[in-house]
C-alpha cells in the first residue's frame, strides 16, 4: 500500500480567521429559508453542492438536466455497491470501539443490503446486472462489497477513532449570499480542536494528473467548515477501497479564500445560464457515461424547452428566465 499526500504551497495556520473585509465565520441559516423568513411558506433557496459544481464545470447542460430538469438517470450495480459499503462503514461506528472488527463489519453487509433491497428497483438492478449482465450472482456481488469493507481495516483502525460526525450535513451562506451545502462521510475532531475530513471511495486512487479533481469535493467541505467553525481542517483524507490506498491533503487559509472565489465564479455562471436558459454542452470523454445523449446537441439531440417552472420551484424565481433567440 502506498499513500499519496498532496501539500499546499505554503505553511498555513491550523486555525482560520475571518477574511479581511468580510464577516467572521458564522453558522448557516436553514438551507431553504432566507434570513429573516419564517413559516412554512418561506421560498426555497438554490444551493451549490460539490457534485453540482463539478457537473457545471464538466458540462453546463448536464448541470441543467440534473439540477433543474431533474431528469432520471440509470443506476448501476456498482453505484449501489458504493451505497452499501458507505452504509456499512457508517454503522460500524455505532458499535463499541472494541467490537469494530472485520468480522463485525462483514456481518453488517447483509442487513444493510436487506434495507437497500426493500426498493424493488434496486433489488432488480443488482439481480439483472449481476446474474444476467456480468454473470455474477447476488452472493458473489455481496462478497465483493464485503471485500471492500475488509480493505478498510488495512487503512485505518476504527477501534482508535471516535468520529465527531458521520454522513453529516454541512452548510453555510457566504457573505455574498451563496449557499453551500454538502454531506461529509466522516468528520473527526482531535482533542486540540484539529479537524480531519474523511471521504470513502470504492474506486482506485486517481493518477496525479487527476488529483485536483478528486480534491475539489474535499476543499468544498473544508471551506464550509472553516466558514462555520473558524478552523482550517488539518487534513482532508480520501480513502480508496478499490486498491487500498489513500490521498491526503492539508489545505491552507489563503487557498480556501481562492477556492471561495472559484465557487463564486461558478455560481455567477450558473446564474447567467438560468437567466438566459443557455446551458451549453461540453463534449468530453465523460460523455460516454452520460444518460442524456439523446437530448444533447453534441450528439444530434434537442434539449427540451427550458423548464422555467422547475427553475422557479428550485428557488430561481427571482431571476428573469428568458428564451434564447
């Protein structure tokens, strides 16, 4: 096993402070209720998450299809396995420290799968892709999930860790009004207040050229935590169960300031696209995995009319949505 470690360009303090000219970090308001609004009739607010920001960077049209049109997408057996492994690792920390063993973790796989399989579509998907598609029976598929869980124990000793949060919602409204929201797989807090943000991946560690893309999500979380807690995370840790490797990174305060500007620029571009209805496709190698090629101009398709009502329902009602010429 090797561990890849990415480091910032300069030494930074473990404790953040307010950016000059901006308010000190503060807790976020409710995600769907603007400041000062009360009652159930308060309108929704659009928010930016790591995945939606990455979608827009990859392809603005993909962002529209997912965030505004909310078009259905196919699920895969691999994605369901990822959900299953995450559920097992979350429940592992419900056990007393001394009981967090590989055997106990394997025993959690079956009950976690039973809960997922209560959704007939999920159960049918795994059966179809396993037994009929890849020739892998359910028992073998579950065993593959179990092996990923076992790999976790080669990377960390869960009996020595007491997470501060698991599958924790983190959110903040930035001084410019942008609402950031995401879910952290695990948040650890040391006795001295140092933060570690941990994310589990069921794939393999990315090549060096793709590390920045992998860390985008983690920097997003680090920014939200800095803005809400006033502390720069001492470590961002990606655990790759596919090959038993990790990627760690130590962000710095100045870097988070720059990252905040990057998110603001992405959000401004999203606002312009919503205001004009102009979400242009960006053809890349990732298009091979896209479910929306039939509606994409890059593949000869025609997107449906811009869904102004759906945009309003998502909280974009204040923007003057217009049709393109």
